[in-house]
C-alpha cells in the first residue's frame, strides 16, 4: 500500500465512505457504483525489517515516517480492521506451517456463521452493520454502560476521530452478532480496538 503515492491512496476515501465514484468535468458529472471490499497490506518500512527483534532494519526514522506517511489519517479512519502479521519463527518456517494454538474452524462452518450473522442484521435493521449511517447507530447498536465507559477511555487515550468512533461501534456490533449477544459489551469493544493497530503503530514511530 505504501508504494503508491499519497494522492492515489486518498482518492479511495470517497468510494470507501459512500460506495460511489463521482467523476466531474467542466460540463458533466458522472456517478458510478463502487461498493467493494478493500484489502491492503504494507511493510513497516521500505526495507521491511522495522521492528525486527534481530535489528535488521537499515531505514532512518525520517525514511520510515515518509514511507508510512503516504497513508493519511482520514484514509486510515476508513479502514475498519488493521491487524499486524508477525514474523514467523525459524522453527515455524522449517516445519512448513505455523504452530496451531487452537482448533481451526472450517470454511463451510465460518460461512454458515457469517450467513446467520448477516440474517440477524437484516432482520434488525434491514441492512448490514457496515451500511449503517451515523444517525442510525444509536438505534441499532446498543452499548452496555461498561462498554460505553471503555469506549470513552479509548477515545481520550487514542485521540480517535468521530469516524473511527462510529466504525468501532459497528465492528463491535458485528462481533456481538457473531456471538449471538443482544448488547455490545466491553470485550466486544476491546476486540475491535485490537483490530486497529495501525493507528497506534504510526503514533509510536520514532
């Protein structure tokens, strides 16, 4: 992702937000549907080794900031889940696969869970959680008092935007739906916050 220019990446902001692409010219304007799933990956620095415990990174702090600075805050706000993929250990590489810490769910089982989750969302609000507008969130995404307290602390400590706030609630609502829980609880908020690591990673850059 960071190999693209910032201008190109920022052009994704409108379609990610509205699900549409608008092209304006001198006398005409055209609008096209662009409801898509955005999936991206980036290295932590140009050489790819920043954060490596073996200290193999050869990039200067300025180079790292310029590299990741191509991903603007407003664009990052629109990416619901940001997860870190850790380096594989030498043992995992030589064994051919990572060590499994828990039984893996099959694709068919996961598919059924997703279908059930989406069905519950359509029954509750006639649309998916990700399609909820800001004014609809309070009606369909009820938080427990302790969940509200945790989210407010996160907003203060992480300096999150209003857009991030709403997206955290919608992802937490989906996690609660997958667990068949009626109300969003603190552990749903905590899990969602763990899926927004890129924001904290960039805030800690040297």
